[in-house]
């Protein structure tokens, strides 16, 4: 199969075959990570520019390591102060493009930012999170972890718990999981549930217990505490009482259910410590899978070249 894309912007517009192709490529990249050398010459002479309008040290480091392990050079633009001079995203992107960057990894606070940039640069644009839209590589990390343990998505029951409305990883996960054949249920306070979410093909609940009954996978999401000035929930304590996943609630899921969290975790709010540290948790595995997924995306884009949006519109 040929991954015939110049940019990597979302999971919504990828086929199930393409998502599987990325996951299988990421598994191959893990062989490089587990080797003594941890290095491949594949992107030797290429340059990756990390253009982050929002701070995220974990994601930035993951992209940086992925690029280094493939022998690319990396430049980082990560402080918001650098983007407060009135220069447009288009102009900043063109400047980086003219400097010879082959990949631009963009995290932007406005949905559609990476798509907009992709129209004006020759470099391949990778979406590292855009507003409340998507964060496709972060969702692929979750999908890879599930794939490695469950071997297939067909018929899996997956529950996503928490602040769906403000979590772009949740949207990408929903697109990916439903395309791959999983049954997805979501749960959270009504103010955390987007009004159009049922059109994504998910089951909506307002009780964590109902959502996780017989679940194979439970994905809990970070409560965006910085948004609580909007009074989306009466208090964090009330959210914790109603929606924290603890060992008693976990009993409603299947005995071999796996628990995931895209991080960073508010320990004791979304998850109890016993679950965070238990054997069924995949939190530690996410670290190596994060680097492997981003290596896979760099690899596949370096072999592509057709603009997906131009070829489908």
C-alpha cells in the first residue's frame, strides 16, 4: 500500500486501511527504538521544524526524538511570545519553508490552522493539535496501544470518559475507533458533551457506570481545569464524585479491560492512584508508542507527495 499524502492533518479523512498502515509502520519503528543503535538514516539531510503556538513539552520532545532517530535535523519554535508580533501563520510558515524545512509540525489554538498552512508551503505539515478539532498522532498512540493488546478493533467496546467537548484527542479517537469497527460510548457532564457528537456514531451517556458496562477499553480524559471559570461543572469535587474512574466502577467493565489516559493526568480527579499504577494501565507504554507513531508519520510522508485535500476536493 502507498500512503499517498503530502500532509498529515486528521483522522477524519483517512480510511481504515490507511490507519492500519500507519499502525503497522509504527510497530516496525519500535524495532529501531529497541535496537542498541536507535538510529535510522532515512531522513538524513531533512529538517523538521516544530512550530508550537501552545506549549507542550511532552509532545514536542516526542516529535523531536522521532525526528532525531530518523537522522533529521530539528529546529524548535515553542514560545507564544514569538508569535505576538502580528505576523500571520501563512507568512511564518513561508519563512520556515524558504529556509528549507521539509516538515512543519504545527500546534495551533485555532481549528483548521494546519490545513490553512498546508495550502501555502512546500513542506509537509503535521497537525500536532488544532483548537478543539483534532490531535491525530496522539490518538494514534492510543490506537496503537489498543491494537498491540487486543489485536483487532472489530467489535471492541470502548468508553471515553470526561471532557469530550474541549478534548481534540477524543475527537480523533472517535474518528479512528469508529472507522476501525469499534463501538464507542462517551460519558461526562452535559456541559462536557458536544451537541453534535451523536453524528459521530457514538453512544452518549451521562453516567460513567452505564458507559463502561462490559467495556474492553476505557479512555479517561483530562479535565480542563483552566476552563472552570466558565462554570462548566459546579466544582471539581462534584466531577470527581460522579465521573472519576475508581476500582469499584472498574468492576463494571470486562475483567481484562485496559485503562488509558492521553495525559497529563490530574491524579485523583480522572483516575484513582490504584488504577494509574495497576498492571492493566497503559500509561507507561504510551511513551515509546508516542515516538514510534511520530516516526511512522515522518517515514510515510517522506514517501508520499500527493496533497490529500487537493486529490479529494
